[in-house]
């Protein structure tokens, strides 16, 4: 996120002595990506961020991923998943889908999570419902319904709900950010972008926590390890740079519309390695006198399309069993489009009241435990109104 921020106390010059009130030196840490050749931040710790006193392997069994066989459109109902009384946003995640580039999970978080760091890639959290605080090494981020939270690789954080939070989680094998076509060569949002720097919230002040022998779960390329640190990692008195966690609310996405139906890329909000994330918002729809507002039938020949329905009434899916909290998966190899009757019903409509998050992946999505546990097995046949599951 190439948008410079400065939080807390820092020295005037980088990599120079910065002393504590008692005369000691703060410990400088460079957090950077792509081998010192891309965005970075400089953080100043009260204690050594390198001081670990123990490390142990943690079991990481998220179940087996199953291919989408037989190939067909599928739908899933996260609202039907069952949860224990206490679940946290890290260890309680249930895997819905995955491939070589991204793992997509869901959690209904009711309890504070352990301290956690994903060292294998960036994470994107979408808060469907509820509210709380994402505490990070950079500072605290209050979050609520509709917030996207971008957590850069190796950012130590924890999620503390104040109300139960339904969260869609994307774990990338790389970095997540705004689409490059929205940015200038120097990283500023351009005039045609559907959101800008004013819509982004970052940490406003340091978050300082005392403690010794503090455990942090770390996901890395070989598995998961539990480190014990000599001191609490939330000891940063100040930082500056262009790499940090940030929040963007879906309601601040400004829809791009036209006289006739616009293709899905106009809704793009983020890009990651071999996937994109789009936001479908309430909006004025096509205003050509003969326009058909709902999408045309289309075959995504290079991608799987996953849609998470989070608000309003999604016009193209009426009559399919899709509701708030549902997901639809339309894979490469299957043409998909509006449900029967949706095209005629949309004629003359001027406004769609719908909110959805879409993830398009350019490698096939396999099905995880939570998807298999929540599938609506009638969905694939909903266009024909008959099929093997309907008799």
C-alpha cells in the first residue's frame, strides 16, 4: 500500500540512534517485501523483536481439499454452519475453498484470538457482521460490518470481537492490494478509481502492551509454529512507511455504471496472486432504454467465480435458494447466468439493492470441509428446475 504514514515517535533520519527516555536504544526493525526492492515500514521497538525463548510445531489439520467433481455450479450456506460457544478468528477458521494461490475460509468469532502472524502471504478479512478491534504491531484498527482489513505478510495481530463477528478470510500466497490500473506510477489513486486514500483507515497511534514470555502463532511456508517471545510484540513506539495494515469499508466503494450492462472488472477492489476481489454495491443500473440490467450468460474460460452474498436482494439469483450468507461457485467450464425469469423481471428496473463480495481465481478452487458441510445440492439444477437431486 504505497501511501506514506507516520505514527508515534520516530527519529528524524532513518537508521540512526533513537534513544529511550533512560538512554538506551530503541530496536529498529525494517518490515519490507520483495527483498528490499518494494514497500516497507520502519518500526521502533522497546525490546528486541528477535528475542525468542521457545519454538514448537503446531498441528495444522484443515482437512482435505476435494476437487469440484463432477464439475458443476455449486452453492453453499455459511449461515447453516454450526459453531462451538467460543470461537476465535484465527484458530476457529474453517476452510471453504483453496488452491495453490489462496485459501478461503469463514469463521464466526466470539472470543479474542491468540496473537498470530501469517508469514506465508497477505490476508484479507471481510467483516460480514459484528464489530471489534484488530490489534496489530502497528496499532489498533476498530472494525465493523462491511470492513475489508488488509494485513500484510508477517504483521503480528489478533482479533478481539466486541460483538460476534462473521468473517470471510482470504489467505494469499503473496501480496494483496488495490488494482494497479487504479494507481499512478508513484502509487497514488487515479481519478477513475472507485475509492481513494481518503477512504482508507490505518492505525492512528501506537499500541503498547507489557508482558513477558508471550506466545505467537506463526503460519509459514513449512507449516505452523508457536513462538514464545521474551517480551510482548506490541511494543512499537513509532513507525513510518508504506507497508502497514489498513481498512476499507465496502460502502465507500463508488460503483461504476453505464448505459448498458458493465462487465465484472468495473467492480474490482483488490488484486492478489492469480485472483481478484470485487465489490457489488447498491447502484443505479443500466439506463439505455432497451438495456437488460442483470448479467448476460457468460463463460469465465480462465477463472472460477465465487460470490458471497452479504446484503440486499441479488436480482440475478432470485428463486435459486441464495440468501444472505450464501456463496455461489461458478467454475471455469460452465456457462452461468441469471436464473429463469430474472431477465424479464429486471427490465425497466433503475436501481439494484444488492451487496456482494466476489472472488475470481485463475486456478480452479477445490472444496474444503466447510463447503462440503454447507452445500445446497439442488443449486446446480435450478436453471432447469429438475435434476438428479430433485427427482
